[in-house]
């Protein structure tokens, strides 16, 4: 009882403090939709909608690439899909990630992973880790990706003629590719405890409710030390996250010790990332990563890489099942090229790469990413907007503490950039010159699926190569159709995932071997 009273008092004080600050909101003159709720603002519509983007894409159509939303308790949030503004936000030191995301990353990956590190420490880790994510390194992983692709094919061969959920198979294969390419071990060597706990983490992170919205809002204002106390509570979600980090560190430590033993026996080192890091010789000390730093990257490399790639594979196959004519043309290109085995020039397959780009454009793993303004600054705009008081402006002054949402999905569906059919699956847009050539924002195809700036995903080349090889293997050997009674749809649940009517993650498809 006393705990409840104290908690209510703290929340009430935070609400009052927040409302006082809100009077000084630097973006209150930016237009936006009317708020449906004083407590939740637009957050239910933005984050809890059963249909991905149902409200967000309508707001984009009505208000354009920059508009204002209400968060919990009348908090002003700036939604940004303007490419010039996004480029500035992603590269400016005036913006830092939301404390909620930082604290979640700390809970899952620890304080020494590259995703949680900041400043010079972040730059040091990225610089050293990049040895495993160059174009040359990724080419060395192709045989490992091919093995993962063949795992999927072997499982598909056992499927019945009726629709079956393929999401778990894709997730397992993606884990297998990461295990071999990053750590040089089979995914089975990770142990059942780690694999099952990873599944639990994904499932729990996909559970969202009104309570989660309020917790996220509170998390914006909690000091870091207090948040760390909160995450030590024995809830199912926190327990699973702590277990994931603990098991990953154990596994990473054992792998490093095994590789050191192999080196003492003068065995040939592998091509995996951990072997590259442990056996690296350089006069540049910044390129040498201590063993503890290598071990501390295990959870991030496994968890983040596995699920995002598996979801991209799932959405790609879902779209092929819905577009049989394009599926047939892609398969013809695969067969003509001889892809699906051997040394293949995947970059010389225009339909394959257009298909991958279109899949990543429509289904970014992280559709929304919050930033906090760390110091007063001015956001430039590529297209001017009209304020509520009738002014036409091409830049937006924002004050310290302002919450800004990088609207990745909206940016990647903005019709002035991608065409009037930007909400439709149309891979040919990448081949017919209909895409507007503007500011380079992300590292791949001008997409933000892998973010941009200093926080660009290190593994973006890794992911593209894996997608190329797996799609070639399975589309070359199987036909995919969608069941009429149980189609999957995308939903944002910490990441963008395919779900079915029950709300659970799944992708039912009819998979037919080709004769």
C-alpha cells in the first residue's frame, strides 16, 4: 500500500512538472492531428494499432513530412520524415537517443556493447569491429550464408501441402548464419537455454499495452540510476533480458577461450568475426579489441542480427506470395544466373536487388526511432511547411529536452520521394528511374532501414548478402502462395513483425517444391 502511494505521488509530481515544461514547448505552433486522449495522446494510435501505419500514414498524407503529435499527458512530439531534417538529426551531436531505448539496450546488451557506448568509446568499438563488416569480410561469409539457406530448403522439403508457419524456420536459419559468421560455431553450440530464452525475449518485447505506454513515458524522465534499480525487479521481461545478457556473456567467453586454445595449438584461425578480432595484428592500437570487449558484443550480434534479418526474409516471401507474376520473373532471373550455389555475382541481378530494396523500404525493422534534443538547435527542412499561425518556414527551432521521432516508415513511403504508389509493393521503381534522386540519408539505397550517421548499423552489408543468398536459394527451389483464410500482416511490436489474427508472430505460407 505504501509503495503504491509513493509511486502515485512520484507519477503525479512528474505529470505536473511535465505540464509546466510543456507550456514552453518549442514546437507547439507546428500543425498536427487533434489528440484523442489527454492521458495517452496519439500513442495508442501510433504504437498499438492492429494495422501497421494505419494512422501514421494518414497523418503523413494530411500533414506532410513534419508534424506534431501528442504523447502521454499532453507531451509534444515532433514527427519527422523530411530527408534533409533526418540527415541533420542523425548526424548532429545535438540529438541523442531516447533514455527508454538506451536503458532497454543496456538491460539486454550491457554497458560495454557498441550499441550502448557513447562518444569516443562508441567510435573506438565501431572502428575495431568494422574489420568483420567490410565488403571483403562479408564475401568470406557467403558459404556460411549458403549453409543457412540450405537449412531452410531442407525444412521446406518436409512441409505438408497445406499452409505452414515459416517464421520459426527463418529465425533459426538466421541464427545459424550469425553463429558461424560472427563466432565460428554452430547455432546448436549456443545451447537450448540461450535459444529458448531468445525466443522468450522476442515474444515478451512484442507485448504492448496501455501500461507499457505509461512506463515508456515515465522512463523519459527517470534518472539513469533509478531506471537501473527498476530493471532489477523480478518481472518476466526483466528476468528474460538479464538471462539473455548473462548467457550471451558465458557463451562469448567460452568461444574466446576455445579460440585462444586453438591459436596456442597453431591451428588455422577461422574467417568469423571473433577470429578476425582475436588474431588481428596492427600498428594501430585502436584496431585491436581486448578480449573482454569482444565478449561483450555477443548478445548484440546474436539478438539484433537474428530477428531483423528473419523478419525481412518473412516479409519478402509474403510479398512474393502476393505477387506471383513478379515471383515468377525473379525465379527466372535466379535460374538464368545460376544462383543458389557456387560463386555468383549477386550484385549483377537487377530483379533480386530491386526486390530486396523494396522489401526493406516497406518493412524497416525499426519503423520509429526517438531522439531527445540535447541542446537548443535548428532543424533544416528540405520542403517548407506552414505553421498554425500561417507562417511559411524552412527550418524549425527546437529546445533542449524536445522529443523528436525519426519516422522511418513515413520517410520510406513519402510519395514525393518514392512515387505516387509509395505504399504499394512495386520493385520496378528501382529499375525504371521513378525514384527521386535526393539527399543521401542511409547507407543502402538511400533507405533508413539501417539508420544513418554515426549510428548506422555496422552489419548492413552482412544483412544484404544474407538476404541475397537465402532468397536465391529458396525462391529458386520453391513456389510460395498465401492462404486465403489466414493472411499475415505487419505489426510494430518493438520491431516490425509478421503476425496473424490471434496477435502472435507467424507467417503461414503454402510452400511447394518445384519439379
